[in-house]
């Protein structure tokens, strides 16, 4: 499999535009002579267009093999997509492509959904120094059904070559538009070919305002988390890293938290069942994330060590790296576990049709105080019932409760605005300081165990790091109460907003 990030801008040209007649010089750029070729492309998707409706595409093109494109989030008018190319003769979709598209297809079998025959005019855009910056193509596309042409359209595409800065795409777009190539039109060819039903997202996120119903707030929160879980699947399969693991875990934890917070408005049996099934996924991602955090923390602690000791940090890290590698391997195995695809389908069904009860039709502003107050009461109770001094377990429980209230405040922020936003920020600060304390405690425990089993030099360095972790834990223990007081002030302001 060959992979790259495709960066292209699509334009909608009028019938009078011709790339072949474009001037060879464009404000410091040089256009190569025009080339021509014919393309025959078949797009594949599930019968309900799961790939297309997520912005993905799977095609077979004679001479090029199979290509799976997965969107990369961007606020630009351009399309940024990961392009994965697989060899094959067109007789069957490659297993590797199906694996990478697991979260989008969820067991559905791709079949031909559109056949295109295209006459392509191509010109390369070069810098004054002769560097190949981009390829500009004009496609005259015929959508065919057998020998019958059912639709015809034109597109101009500007695609950057590897290494070309992103801003060149906008610059070339302005120049091409000035030459009559039309306005930006980010719709891919397969969407044009299939028609209007391909434009409807599988999961729609409701737009919220002050008049929203509480059910709309819940649908928006669920849809955002499920969308993130689906989109991070391919990243975890192909190139799992700290950021992908972290973001996927946050999406799963937020979803479980929202299901708990809004439980009074759900069919409780169904919602609790999904939360329990999600625990397995959360635990796997959490183990990998915790291993990353532990290594990062050890590196941070080592920065204050004398140079002679800091140089030996790599002598301490191997067991931590081995634990991280094993956790990442378990994540990869989890993505191919027989429980995984049915769970994804259940999550998509949840986002599309959450099992809400009649109370979900209440105005959000009416329902929010009691719902958020329940989560707040849990947090306040855990703070009040802590021992003096609080145990590490109690502080960790307070952190988990603070996170639940924060996620609830995030969910209602589009309806309530500033009061919810400032409360969420205060809770994030409280969560952060308690997280630092918890991470330091875990690091100290692991280092203590390793120090007992190591030789003299190893044990000494592990002891130094453990001492620094203990200091961090004690500092966080002293500081968290200030953040708690600030959080209580913001909660009082939040309540006054009603």
C-alpha cells in the first residue's frame, strides 16, 4: 500500500473554459504543455453509501489499481484527504482497503455505485526555477450506466505535489479563477455521479441555540463523540501515535460520561448497556495513553537531574517502553476483535436515533439545571467526604467527578454560552492539577518497583526520579484546593444564570 496526503482544490468551470488554452505563464508560475488521457473509473460503496456519506471514496481505475481516500479535517475550501493506493486487478476489493475502511463500512460489502468515463486535460505548474509545484487538470466526466450516459459535468482540479507549501494552493486557485476556471466547488466526483443522497451525512450534528430542546443537546453531544470515534479508527490502524490514542480515548470517555449525565432522559437499560460495552474500548485506549503519559512524565522529571544522571535515562525507560508497545499492540488487536464492529454499529445507531424518552422534548434551558446539578452534587460529595489528608484514591475519584461535570458543561455551552464555558474552563483546571497528582503517584509506584529489582546505578536513578515524582504529587496536593475554590465560584455564577 502506498499512502500520501492529497491536497487539492476543485473548481466549477463554465462551458467556455479550456485548460488547453490557458496561458503558459501565470504571475511567476509556468504551465507545461497540455496532455490528454482517458480514464475509466468505478466507485464502490455499501448500498446505503456509508463511505461516500462520510466523505470517503473507494475506486478502481484501470492502470492505477484501487484507491481509498479518507478526509483530513480542514477549514479550507480545498479538500485534504489521505490517499491510500492498493494493487489489484479489479476482481475484488483488497482486504487491506476493507480493513482500513472498517469503521465506515462496519461489515457492509462494497459494490459498484458509479461508473465514470473521463477525458482529462493535464498541465503541470512549475516555479520559475523549474520545480514541479502542482498538477492542474480539467476533467470532462460522463457518468455511465452500461453504454448509456446518465450525467455529464466538468471539474477543474489543482493538486499540490509533495513538499509544496499549502498556501500555493490558494494562490493558484486565485490565478485559475482569474483565468475563468470558476468558483471553488469541493464536491468530489463520486458525489456528483451518485446524486443528492450521497450528500447527506450518516450522522448529522444538530445546530444548537438558546431555543434548543434538551434532546437536541444530547443528540449533538452523542453525534460529535461518535463521529470522532469513527474517524480515529483508520488513524489507529495505520499510524497510531500519542495524539491519535489520546483523542480517541477522550471521545470514548466523553461519550460514556454523557450517557451517564443524561441517563434520566434515556431508555436506561439500553443506555447502560452501551456504556458497559464501551468500557472495554475505553480500558484498552486508556492503558496505551497512560503508558505514553508515564514516559513523558519521566522525561520531564529527568530535565532537573544533573547531567551525569540525565544521560542514563535510557537505562530506566526500556520496561516502560515495553509496556507501551504491549498496550499499543492490544489496541490494534482490539480493533480486530469480534466485539468491535458490532459496537461501532451500535454507536452509529445511537447517534442517529438515540432512545430518548418524552422528557427530552423539554426546552434545554429548563432541563439543564437539574441534570447538571446531579453531576455537580457527586463532585461536591466526593470533595466533602474526603479524609484529611485525602488519599490518592479519593483525589482520583474527585478528578473523575470533575471531568463528568466538565463534559456536561461542554455539552450545554452552545445553549448557555459564557456561564457554561467559564465553568468548563475552571473544571478543566481542577481536572488538570488532579491529573498531574495522579500521574506522579503512578510513576512513583512503578519506579519503586523497578528500583527494588535493579542494580545499584539503575536503582539510584530510579530513586531520583521517584523523589521528583513525589515532589510533583505533593505540590499538586497543595494546589488543588485553590482550583476547587475557583470552580465553586464559577458554579455559583452558573447557577445565577438561571
